[in-house]
C-alpha cells in the first residue's frame, strides 16, 4: 500500500474571489461577505521542483505542497486522482482529428471526479473540527461525501432530487449517510437544506466552502504532467456547478508561477445540456454572470441539471480568458455519443462525458477545432450508476 509523504503545504490565505479580501484560514469558512467563493492561496515563490514528483504515490496527493491540508494526519484518502488518459484513435479518424484524448475520471473511488473535491473538503473539515456535513447533490457528490465522511468518522446528511437514480441513494445509505429526497432540482435541495439545517451542520455545497475546488484543480496538474508539461490546445469539460473547470484553470496559473509550465493555455469549453444551459446562455450573451435557469427539464445527465452555479462568474471568466466557448447538446446527441464511443472505442462513459463528445463533434464541424490540434475530453463519472436513466 502506498503511504502519503510528509510534506509541507505552502497554503497561506483564503481570499474573496471578487475583492481579494483576506479571510482567516484557521477558522471554518464558507464564502465571502459578498456571497462569492473563497479561493485558497499559496506561497508559490518558495517553489517546488517538479522532478520530485517522480517518486511520489500516483494519487492527487502527489501535489501536496499546493494542497491546503496542514497536517498529514487529517488527510482522508481512498486513493483518488491520477486517472488515466486514453487516445481515442478510431473516433479521431472519423472526425479527421490527429490528437484526441479522454481523461477518464470514472477510475476514481466512488466512480467519479467528485472523489477529488470531497476527499479535500472532508479532510479540511476534519482538520477544522467539523463533526457533521451536509450536501445537496445530483448524485455523485452525495456518494463521494458519504464515503469520505464514513472514512473520517463524520456524520453525513445528503439531500437529492427524487428523480435521481436509486443507485445514488443506496450508495449514500450504505456509507451510513442520512438521505432526504426532494422534489425538483439540486437548487431545490439547497433551499430545503436552508430550511431544515441544524446549527452544527457544515455545508459542503459546490464553492460554498473553499476546498472542493482545491481537490478538483488536481485534474489540471495531472493533465499537465500526463502531457509532458505541454498543455493541450483544447479542454472540453461538462459543466454543472463548474468547480472542475475553475479548478483546472487555477491549476494552470499556479503551475506557471511555480515554473512547471510556460504561458501557453488551452481554450476551455463548457458543455451543458439543452435541458439546462445557464452558462451557455450567459456566454452567448457575453455576460459576466449567469441568470438562474428557469424550469430545467429532466435529463439523463444528472450532473448537468444545475440551474444556478455559485461560481458562474469564475466559469465565465475562464472561458473568456482562454478564448474558449460554451456549447449545449441535446439528450439524443448524448445517447448517440454514448453508443458511438462504446461501439467504436470500447469505452462506456457517463452521459456527461457523452455530452462532451457530442460538443467536440459540433466544434469540429464548425471548424472551431482544427484537425492538428490536441484535444482533451473529460469523462467525469461511471455510466454504470446511470443505467436507470438510460
């Protein structure tokens, strides 16, 4: 079994993403006075030699210095991170692309990228003395929080939409979480939590605490490392709450300041479903904030049914800064894409991952992606939890 290495975190502060105001990192924090996400900062001038990574465990904790846990005894890990990257040679040929890759987050514990964020958030909650955690979820985040709370010895309370596939509810219950089903979307779950919340519950909602972002950003570190410290031209990402997209963009900035990569950046693409597309709508209208999406429809991609992303400004900022774009795809395009990758590449991916593939095809057709460009798709979870939807 791999052991974690005793290394010092370079974590210094929490700052408001809007104003830069500093918040006490030693106190339990949620979000800023302006109702904006708090962002962890690091003393990157101290530097870290990237060659040191060679002998480290192949988990997200290999980037220990740029993660916010200050004492290793508080790390709650199930081996998350360093998920594989696959070359999609057959479908790339069909599209006329030279370099098409898929980073498959289904290889994480609990079967999705949510393991990264929840490993970090629960580790930090434990470090700051939290005993009970609560989360609104479309599915995967609830399972991940339940697993890490079980490992950490914390109580878990999960609120999920009634329409969520039963496997997600059962998963949480097996980990010992108390599950409440709510009519509506993840937004309705958050509103229900606000009504019934106990004083000692700590809310682990997307970006309403600062540390899920820090776990998710490790996808960016891994992409850089797996591509030999030369970033690809395009990264296409399924966007509900958008923490992963924000985190990947944050990771690139940190790595440049560490001297690990140069200034080249990929164009970031946010993918949503036509059932719920607040970020796409805001991007198309060139806005800096996304209005809450009214009456989202049911979708096979539970993780994309997020009517209002708390980090909307940060998502849109990453798209604009990277000269990226935002794409909405239909339910049929997701189903077709899922079958196509399964039957051509032998890879059965989540509906969210299939949405990314459908968006990639759209962007190639529009010539927004050129044949010679290096393109990375993100599959965020295991399809096997979605079989009830399909």
